C-alpha cells in the first residue's frame, strides 16, 4: 500500500514538474516574441521629431495668423502605404486645406538603395523626385471606375531630410503648394522617380513607385494645426 502511495505521489510530482517546465517554455517564448515585436516597432517607428512636423511656408503662416483655431487641416488615411516592395513607405499625410498645401513623409529603407546610401555615412542625398497628380473626375470615376478626366501635375515645392545614410531608414518630408481637393471628385496620386539618373521630368510610365494619397473612399480626420511644430 505504501509503495502504491509512493508511486502515485512520484507520478504527481513528475506531472507537476512537467507542467511547470511547459509553462516556463510558453512564458519564455511569449517574452521573446513581445521583445522582438517591441524592437521592430521601435526600429521602424517614426522618429519623435517627425510625429508633429510640417514644413513651414509663408501661405501656411499667413493662414494660421488669420484663422487661428479655425484653420482646417486633415490627416489622410491612405490604404496602401508601401511602394517598391517594402523599400518605400508613405506616412503622415496631411492636407492643410486652409493653406492649400499637402505634406507627407516618405520613409526609405537604405539597404534597398546601396548605390545611393552605401558610399557615405553622413549627409543625405536627394535620391527621389516627387510629383503629385490631381485628377478631377466624377465620384464613381475617382473611386476607380471609368476613365479619368482632366488632371494637373505638381512638383514638390519643398523638401526636408532626416537621418544618416548609415541608418536603416532615412526620411524625407515633402510639401506641395497649390493643392485644392474636392472631396467628392478628386483623386491624388504620388509619383516617385529616381532623381540620381538625371530624369527629365514627369513621365507617367517611368516611375519608381506610385501611391494613391487620396480618393473619395479614403477617410480623413480633422487635426488641430496647433499640435504641429510652430507652423
């Protein structure tokens, strides 16, 4: 009888020890996954200096002085933010309606462009040239049905670079002036070109990456201009 009790007790101890080991393994794997996810988010997350950053201009400052808290500004939530695989990523797309200005940040993965970022550790080059195509169509056509109507093409009027060539990611903020969006008819497409090859200008068939920054189905959220860096 005692032998049976000892055998039963030993079995229970072994089972308890096994469960403890399994719990420890599960906790360890969970911690590793969380740590990797946190590291990845931190490494590719937008730098703090860019989270509330816009490029200043006279029209923006003038509109801010005149309108104050009535200044209309929107964050545009684009659906497909990656371009050229995962080499480029468009983020922080802001439409400053009261100043007819559009701005966004383009994140560049430097190891995808070794010919541009591989030779120097410090100053950023200007590897890209960007154009904004604004199409004026009917509501259905702007949503992607039917042929596009008239359009205009704008070149970025200002640009600011952040990061060093030796970093995993560098960032470029672009500003477009003279942007007027009809929320029921407009479609905005960003074209990114290789600026290092001496491109002659906008060629719709020769772009490096293209993003739809706005169409009639994309949501927008009003944001206060005062939260941005001293516009």
